[in-house]
């Protein structure tokens, strides 16, 4: 039977279970005692499965959908998560012990177990369902939005929880990053190139800013990981100021501004959302007040010296870009959201105003009589003819 006759979704479903022999083999390798090799195995394996998806989709309508390959890779990782859940609950043994030991030890918890069960069953069903819809030329948007809500809620709780928990984080923590980035990925059809570039930059910033906000909150909430301790001690010690205002501002950013950042991302993915115009102004104003006060408090003499920004090159190189971007970019985004109104105002009011001024200046220049002032002779009085010319 030719592979061309087999539905693509069944091929993705079947090849995803190649994860089982792969992880079983990795578990037996001695190098997997090093967390860096565990991380490297994930980095190498995922692109290789992406190549398998390319081969599977070469004769399918889904080959033109970038998200087809994303969902294909995520189907593979969902099977890996399924085996993590099976091992944690004792149904299998010898598959993911190396990963639970050196990769993500915080998964040895009730929450870690349950999110792996959900990813290996619920999310896996969503991935295969969206692939089936893609390959049949049907709309997968509703199922995609359902998945976005599920995976984003999982990551918003899971990632900060890992950093603030008692297990610490390892290199493999970074393997969760695609689960934040790809839910907000989509094409921008029918837009000018400059608009695509600007929107990609905004998307990248919202993504990075959300991570920074969550990191700052978990750092000031008592995370014992070395990078969090280093940050609050050497970059932004005002987060630990006993007045608690810096800490509360970081919490507000996570629970108020990060949802707005995610909503702004969605407005870029699904354009013509009129509500984002009003919210962009609201949060631009909020960011101005928040950052103006926060930055000044971090520098002001009333703040105890140990909680002011350290006078080091590293502190300045991190503090200023982070905190200035949190106020500048929301204003730029508000301007971008209102670009049509601004363009119309410039064309109907500002441009005519300057054109009128230029026209009046030109008319005045043409109608003004040139006055010549006679110069008296060096020797002798002014003549009668010279007086008439004055």
C-alpha cells in the first residue's frame, strides 16, 4: 500500500510514537547523567522530527501551512509527555528516568504529573485534530483558539512555579519556551512588508516582555535559583525594598500587563480588533505612571542605598533597556494601533495647515515691493533726485 494513500494525520499519529524507542534508548546512555546532554538531546531531536513531517506532508495540502510542522513536532513531544506521566504513575519503567532526574525534576509532583497527562492526551488529540482539518482544507481556527487557551494557561502557571519551587531549574527548562512562542505565531496575509516587520517586532517584544515580567516577579517572591538571586541583588534591588511597592508593581505586571501583552499578540494575529485601540491607550498611560515612579524610586536618595540601582556597568546595561522598553514600546504600540487616525489627521489638518503657511509666505514674497535705500555720495549732499527715490 502506497504511503500517499494513507491519511497524513494517521502518519503523524503513528510516527509520533517513534518517541517511545527513542527515549528508551536515551535512558540507557551514560551521558544522560549530565543535564547539558539531556538538553542537547531535546534540541537535536525536535528538528529531526520536523524533517520527518516535511517528508510526510510533501504531497499534502498541509505542506503550505507553517503550523502543520509545529503541530507535528508538538504531537511528538506530547507522546514524550505521555510516557513521562506513565512513568510517574508507575505504568512503565525505564523510559524517562533520566529526564526526571537531570532534565525537569520538578515534574515529580502531582501538578507536573497531571499536566503531562493532559498534554499526552488532550493536547495530542488537539494536534492531530488540527492537522486533520488542515490537510482536508477546513478551518481549524476554533480548535486552535481552544488549544491556545489551554497551553497558555498551563505555561503561565507551570513556568513561574518551576522557578519558585524547591527543585530548581535545569537547562531543559528552556525546552518549554516554544510552547509560549508558537501559540501566538501566525501568518500576516495581505499586509505590506513594513507592516509585517513592525508586527513581528511587536510580537517578539510582547513575548520577551512577558517573560521578563514573570521572571522579575518570581525573583522578588523568593526564588532561590542563582540567576534570580543575582538579579535582585545586582540589577534591581528595589524589588526587595521593605516598602513592598517594587514587589507589588512586579506582581501587577504579571497579573495585569502580561494578559494585556497576550491580548495584544492576539490582536496582531487576528487583525481588525477595535477594542485593542482603547486598551492600547489605557496601558500606555499605565506604563508611563508605573515606570516613571519605579525608575525614579530605584534612583532616588530616599530609597535606602542597598535597594538603589548599583553603580555598575552591568546593572545599567540591564536596568535601563528593560525598564525604558516597558514604557516606550506600549506607547509605540498605541501609536501603531491608531496609525490610520493619525494618518488621516496629518492629511486633513496638519498638511493643509503647513501648505497654507507656505502659500502665504510665497504670496507675501511676491507682492512685497523691493525697497532700495540710496547711498549718499562720499563727498557732497543728497541730490533732489535721490530724495525722490526714497
